[in-house]
């Protein structure tokens, strides 16, 4: 659990604010405090995981152009704090804490940014560029043995200090692939409460782990698939026939796990980790581009082509999804083939409120 305890009086006790900083004049101290923000967090698995992920990300060249991460952290020595702070900490019922330090950049949540663009041309530009940029960010994580595993509009921000580029944000639940086993993943999934952009196999893991189910039956599969499909709002873009086929595909994919042991199911699904981020980003932009295509006429355009690829990547069968890298390659290929963007000129600004309303639901 994160807290909102005021840290102004305790920052100086930790290495986050080095002796070099103490030599700064008052004006520079003010500038330094504005440059960073700090928060107090419980010393727990998730805090340590975020710290380790952030350390790995900082090894990526120009990482700040792609990620809004924890910049530094330290353990808190309670004896260094004043009585008022200690009293407040004791009331929280915890004994161990970390102080986290983040850049105090001007960040806007993905939805707040996108849903406030009322110019059709700018909307198209930002969404297309965002997909490309985020794919590159995910590829860099993959190349450095990480899986974001947390992609949703809530975990993407636009940085006004980074040319309005989308940054991946919040890494508490991200995965260190070198540690990916049943125990590690059980810790990751234990406190997850949003599965909107998670693929079907993660829903199965959720039920197996949370309910300590030893194996799965056909009736169990039917029930999980029904719940999964009912919550997959993007299917409203498709015909009833497609929905029926999709449900059948869900069941067919999961049938191989009937009567298998929990450990075998988890092990097999964890091997598919490289197809989780591509599912999430495809689902997010299928929602955007799919509804964009419904509001405006976009047949035989770049949007209609990329929609086909995004649809493939929400397949319930991970083996039928592309890699993130392949999706970016298809994106670039379709983009380079486009010579006529005249369809954008025909967008009516009067329809943008309708689109924003649909996307905001």
C-alpha cells in the first residue's frame, strides 16, 4: 500500500539526496525539489520488484524517452525520523518502508490526453504515432528480458517534457523473465485487480492460483470463457457470427488443459509470456482504431489494414498471435505503402464528439 505521507522533512536522511546536494544554495535546492517527487511505500514484494525492474530499465539507452520509472530508492531507518512521522508510520501497522524517488515530469494519463483531442487529423496522427512508439518501448523491454505485463490506458502517460510521447508507467507488476516461475508469478498475480487487457490464459492462471484449483474440467472452461467474453467489450465491433467463432476458439484452446495438473498448466502458460504484451497493446488499439473506423469511413486505408493485424493478436490461442516485433514490422510496411492520406481530409470534426464518447465508455 502506498502512502501520501509528506516527505519533505525526511528526504535529507537518505542517499537520494546526497552530500553534493547539501552544498547547493537555496535556489538550487528549490529547483532540485521541483525536479523530483518522492513517495513512501511498504517494503514488500511489489516494491522490490518495481525497484529491480527499474534498475534493469536504466541500463537501456535513452530509457527516459520510453518509460516513466523509479529513479532511485532507499530503505528508511526509523530512528532517523521525527516523532510525528514515526507516529504516523506506526498507525499504518507496518515496520519496514522504502522511499521512492521519481522525476517530477509533467505527465498526462493516456485517456485524458487522447480523449481531449478534437481535431480529427491530430487524433489520427497521435494514435498512429503512439502505437508505433509503444511497440518500440515493448520491444526494448523484451530485448532486455522483461515483460511489461501491465499495459492499459491507466499505465500509459504522455510526457509534456518529452515531446508528448507516450511512456510506459507503473512497473510493480511487470515481469523479470529470468525469475518467471510459478512462485514468482503467483506473487505477481496475487494483488492484480484489473484483467481488462489480459489474455484468456492469464484469466485461467488467475482462477487456478487465487482459488488453489488443482485442475480444470470442461464445465470450468465453459464458465471461464463465458466470463472472459462477456467482459471483452471490443467484441462489440464484430458480428455475432465472429463472436460465436471466438468463443469456440477460446474453448478449443483450453481443452488441452482438461485434467492436467495445476503445475503443468501454469508451466505451459508461462512459456507463452512473449505473447502477453502484444495481446494487450493490440486490444487497446483495436478498441481505438475499430471505433474510429465505425465512426468514419476507413475502408482500404492504413487503419483498415492494421486492424486486421490487431484482430489476429487478440486470438485466445497465443501461438496464433504475432510477436511485438512482427507487429511493428507489419505496421511499418503498411505505413510505407500508403501514398494517399486524402481520407483524413474528409473527416468531419462534428463526428469527433461521438468518437470520444464511444472511446470513453
